[in-house]
C-alpha cells in the first residue's frame, strides 16, 4: 500500500544559541506546529493516528523523556496514540518520514505524524554530558570528529577553496532572502507566540510576548564581509562562521497516510517518498556522504540523475 | 570620629576618572561614575528618533568612556565582573545622589573655572563631613577651595593618582591650608591599606613631588641629548633598567605618557616656578615641532619612536633630532654597559657607571649631578623630607632607587666634592648634613629604616611603618639559617619566613632544603612558617636548567629522585604540625605556584600572577601540582554534577598553561581555594597580615591533616575526553603532535591512570607516582628538551 504526504508545517527557524527561540522549549514549539497541522484535517478522528515519530539529534534535557511520546500527549488531546524519538543527527527528521512511509507501505500503520524538533540553544552539540567510548577515543578518535573538522577535511581533500565556499554561502543567503521576499515560506510557517517572563530594570516582574514567524538566518551579506571572517575550526582553515551552516532552533512535521486513508477522507497528496537509502563514509570526512548515498539510491531506485 | 567609606562618587569619566572608578570597584566599593550630558546628537541617533532627553543619550559619554576603559590593556579591573559595582550617570540627572556618598572625587578637565563650577554644584548635595578630593595634577589645591563652605574646605584635599590607577602605586596627598589633619591621616591609611598604594605627602606646589622631579629628569635629558651629541636610542639604553629605572627609560616613557601631557606638566612648572632649573622646563624646539605636527607619542602611533613595516618586517624606528626623520639605529653596544649589567647590586652598578672614564661616564655625571642639585634645592619647597621624594619617584616613575637613595649609593661626600668641581653645587643643607657627621640620607638601625631629618639634623624613623613588616629591614639581624638560594628569617612572635633569593627566585635543591628546614625548625621551636620574599617576583618556577642537565645526561634515576625531592618538599608543607602560610606576589609560576598550593592558606597580593605553566617547557607540573589538581577536582565534585565538565575546566588550566592576571582570577583558574585563600591589595601590609593569619591559625589550634587516601579520580571516562579533545585541537592545527603527547600524559595523571571505574578512591602517593613517571617520560622526549633549552638560553617559549 502506498504512503502519501498530505500536509506539513514548520515553525520559523531561529538562530542558536542567542536567537528568538533561545528561551522557548522545542516541545512547546513542536506542539504548536502539530496542532496547526491537525487543523487542516478536521475530519480526522485523532485517535485513529497510529504514531508520532519525532527526530532529534540530542534527545536529553529539554528534549528528553521520549519527546515523541510527550508530544503525542501534548498535541493530540488523547492518551491512545504512542510516540517515539529517533536519532540520525541532522537526518533525524527525514529518517522519521522514512520510518513513517515504510511502516505505512508495510501495512503496519495508516496514519503517522512524522517530523522533527530541536533546540541547539538549550542543548548544544555533544549534549550536557558527553562521555566518549574509551577504546574508540584511543584507537579511532576521528569517529568523534565534529562537523567543523570534517568540513575542513573535505575542503582540503577535494580542494574546495575559501573563495568558492564564501561564494556558495552568499548565493545561499541570496536565494533564501529572495524566497522570503516572494513569500514562498509564508504558507508553511506556523507563527509561534513566544513569551518571556523576566525581571525588568526596576526589579519588577514583567512579561513580554511576541510572535515569531520569520526565519532568523538569511541576511543580506557581502562577499567582502564573508572574506573578512576568521576560520573557526582550524588554524589557517577555510571554514568560517559565515560559510558554515548556522545552529538552529525549530520544528517541522508532516502527516503521512496510506492510500486507503487518502481515499476515505478525500485528501489531496502533496508528495510521496519514492525511495530511501542510507550509506556510510569515513567519519573524518563526513561531508562527502552524498557521494556514497546518491549512487546507492539511484541504483536501488533504478533511476538516473537526470 | 571614625571615617568609613562605603560609597565613592567619581566625577569625570576620562582616562583617569574611569580608571580610578575601576580601581575603587577592584577593592570592593560601590562606585558612581558621572560625566556631562552630550550637547548634541549624531545623525544616526537623530535617525533613530532619539533626543537629548533619551536616557541612553544622556549617559552616552560616561557609558562609552567606561566601556572603553574596561576593554583597555592592561586591564584596569582585577576581574571584569567587578564592573558591576560601578553605576554610571550624568551631572544633570544624578549629581544629587552624592548626598548618600562618603567620598566624592573630582576628575574633570584641568580648568580651574570648570572645577569651581563642579564644586559649587557638589556643595548643593554633598553630605556634611564627607570626603571631597581632586585628582588635579597641576592646579594649586588652595585655589580649588575658594568660596567653599567651612565643612567643604575642612574635608577637601588633593589626591593625585597616577596612570594607570590600578598598577602605578603612587598616591600623592596634597592638603590645602584648611585641610583637617584627620583627613590627611585617613587618606594615608585608606590609600595604603585598602587601595594598595604607596602614599606621598606633597606640598601644594606645581607638579607636586613625583612629576616635578620626574619631569625635570626627562626635560634635562631632552636638552642635554643635543649638547652631548647622543641619539635617542643611546639615551634610552643608558637611562632604563641599566640604572634601575623603568624599561621605557626616557624617550619611550615620554611616548607612553603622551608628549602633550608631558608638555602640559612642563609648561605648568615653567610658568609657575622661578628656581634655578626653570629654563630646563622650556620646551626644546624639536619638541614643539613634534607637537605642531601632531606627533604625540603612543596615542598618535608616532612620537620619538615609530613602528614601521619595512620589507615585510616590523621595525622600531627612532627620531633623528637633527633631521626630524625616523631612522633605524643599530643596537647600542657600549663596553661599560656590558660590565655593569653583570653586577646584580644596583648600588654597586651605579658606582661603576658614575666613575666611568668615557663619554658614558660624562653622561651619567652630568645627569646625576644635575638631579642631585635639583632635589636638594627642592626641599623644603615640595616636601620637607627626603624619603617622600624618593617614595614619589619609586612609586610614580618605577625607579628602583629614588634620587637621595641614588646619592647614597654613589657616596654623598665624594659626589658633593665632584659636583662642586663641575660647578653644580647642591643646597646648603647638604653641607650642614655632612658637617653634622651624617654621611648618608638613610640608615637601618635595629631593623628600622631611618632618614636624615633636616631641621633636627638627626636620624628619625620613617613614619607609617606600623602594620608594615619588611624583610629588607629586619633581615640583617634575624637570619636564622640560609643557603645560596633561600634564607629563613625570624619575623618575631614565633613566626619564621622562608625567603627565596635565587635568580628570578627559581626553585632548586637549595630552596627545597630551606623549606624542609623551616618546617623542621618551626615544629621544633616556633609557631608557624610564612613563605614570602621581596624580589620582583615571588618565583618564576623550578630551576629548569637543573632538570635539563639531568635529562640531557639521561640520568633517569637521579631525575626521578630530584622530582621526588620536590614533591616531598611540597608535601612537607601540607603535612606539617604547624600552619604554613604562603604570601605570593607578581609572577608565581610552576613550582612557585605548586608551593603556594600546598600551604594551609595563601595570602596573595592583588597583583599576583599564578599559573602552572610547565606545558610551555614540554612538561607537566611535577612538584605535586598535577596531583593537587586531581585532588581538588575530586573534592569539588558533588553527586549530580557533570563531573567530566568539571574535569575539563581544571584540565585546561594546566593544559593551556593559564596564568591568572590578578589574585582574584586565580580562584577562577583553580589555583586558589574559595573560603580558604585570600587576596590583599596592599603589598606593604601583605607580610604582616600573613604573619597575623599564621598566628591566628596557631592560636585557634592547628593539627597536621590526615593523609588523603580518598582522592576520587575519574579514570577512563575523563581520559576518553582527553583523547578526543587533544586530537581535535591537533587536527585543527591549534596544537602540535608534541603538544598532544604532553596533553595525553597530563590527562593520564589527572584522570588517575588507566582505571575503568569512575570515582575510584586513591592516595596522594599513588597520584604523585603517576606524576613523577610522566614527568620523567616527557624528559626523555627530544622536543621537550628543545623546549627547556629554549627557555634556558633565550627565555622564550618554544612551541615545537
């Protein structure tokens, strides 16, 4: 039985560690996104949902206690739907969608809410108590290399120079700004109200509320500004705060359903996960992952790049 | 009436005002810093819709000035968090607040008319009886109180800080004719004990004491350099550390101070004095040209010196006073300088230089005869007492010896004769002094320093000595035991002091012997041991040369033995039947830091720079320091703490060879213990306080602590992180492969060896053995030997 994506929403992406969502828990953000998603399906009895699968890269602290199950309880107003939390680091959200699609195709479920939520402001990379494996640390330490070091390794081995990286970053910002300007994200973003209760300059308790509905990352940049930044992961390196990905806070969820449900509830599919493959490369140059995964995927799907 | 200062208001946020506010915050006071409201808005501000009424605009001047000061180097605050003790405001909105303040300090622009307006406004709100002072450097104190009320005048005094207020110890107290004597004695005590200053009472004369003599000295050289046909680098080579003066000597000092500031002081003296030296305060033509061109020194990036990049290399050029062009000068090489540098004793060195037969000798004779004549003529004009003038130059200009101390060093009677022959006669009282049988300006009698008092023609005790214990004064009759590297001195009342006196107070076998001997002696017949000295630095660390020799000869057993001796010595300080108090100051590195860490209490001076820096010579602390860090870590960890993070914090102090930039910062780096160790701002009071603390511990009842066999170590859990962290830094090229090796050895010892159960309990000896073994293994590494060699030969840290 085929699986279809019939709806999806996301929060705006805030910058970590000091952006708009730095005092807002990821489960609180995710709840609002899931509720908005469900509003599009008033005809759906929530107790028919089979599972909530949530991707998260450091499921501890504000993202702990099986966030998937907590979100199910927080967002669905029923105790009868389960929830799980899965981790494939940055691909956790995509993995959640793959799990949902696979289960539905296998006939194990009909309706799954799948997506991801993360706060890098409250739980930074490595988590609160990073305890590496002693033997691995001693004998295969590069398996623990952070993305900054892996980026430098890729840049060095494949001769991706600083100028090209900066140019790519500039283009990325420009495309994002253009998309924002043209309102491409307007429909998919759920405005989230953020509340801060604090003590003001006069020592009095105060409350501040605001609505977050715009991505914080894209900014007008100049190539000269990017060129001035110093490398942050290696002395004499090429990866800077400007040409590396930002750290972010946010959430996004899709509704994945079986063909049977599409027909029953008269839904319009938006997309379908056709195929999904996973491959590994030497962790020290993690960034070249697509060089292994894409050929494998194309072979498996018996498709060509074009 | 007891005067207590709880809150200080500083009026004026310029370089001095902001710096002074920071220093009051340093010692723990609540400070209010005020300046004027801006007169107009910038275009950007107008565009934001701000007005002159907006709060952020009204405090813009003071806020910007304070922020700039806090970021300046060297840091004016002991810790940046202390800035929270300072509140800013402006004269219009906030001056009324001074009604609750105990001390108002005026530091506004050097104009009498403006200062008078400020004082008029201060009078409207000032609390009766509160202290009101001015930091003026050139305006007569007497004129500042004109028209003020009686209470104002009684409580007013000049209080002249020197730049930068945190670091330069001189504090001139300049009373007016109306200043209450209680105010003078209060300021003397407060500035000394609480602000850590060296106080000098000065008369209300142009440039007071230090600047009058210091500027004379500089101006005299500004003129004589042309007469003697010398170059700027030559004069600086002769008037810096060679004669016990600041490294920046004469012309470099002028650049640092700022030529406009210097000229301002010189003009003030020239216009307001009529003595024999008046002409020397005239600005030479080349200096006027420099001012006209805006070459003001460091602040304008060029003055007498200029940094330039020539052929890709950074060069330090000096001004040619004839051509007024900058050029490169060859390094100054003069035979007598080489010979003089070999003499450690400054007094002996001065004798050599002033008797030199060459052009260099001429230079020194001319300079010093002039200086001696000048200062002798300034008494009683600027001060009644010789020691105040010497204090002023030592504390304000960094001279190791003041002018009269200099004169004593080269021989008063002999020099007077030579001065007469050169046509540079000193004042009459000098002749009277020699005639009365007094041959020197100072002498030490029974551990007390006395000065020649001119009116009574007799020697008097230098006042202000109560509460200040000085090794220099009591040493001669109180040495109980000594060797080449250290002495044990009786401080009286049952307390003995171990004083290091090796080169840079490095720690060798002799020092360790002295430490052991002192503890033995104290357990036998005294109450407590204090470890302190009066060298430039407490200790630069272990004698690396000694370790290097053993390592190069591959005498591994001997080396292990020597390290064990060091560990035994520090452990002896910890495990002794009497209290041991360490009182460090200045650089307290490596072994010096380890010694302090094993004392029962550390009474550190505010300007103490503690650090375990062994990484820089390719080693880890081997005198018990690594063990001690592991021990303190184990004690600090509570259930539920993220212990690996606590480990990393402590690990990085040693791994990155962190040196604290103040006594307070040493707590953050783990070298000092909160609730146990203390910081004292005053160098003069530090030893007597340390002695007092030792006696209190003894009186309270002291027991030798039980040996520790319950030190919690983290084992492989922490070592895994060290492997990952060291690797990341190395791959990121922030560390070399050799750094990585040292890092892993450090981690191994600090994590307690290859143990798989976290929080396993071990003894100190277990850790000391790991420390010793790792130390020896590192000494077997060629790159470590190269690092040690670099330090020994060039004093530089090699990162190989």
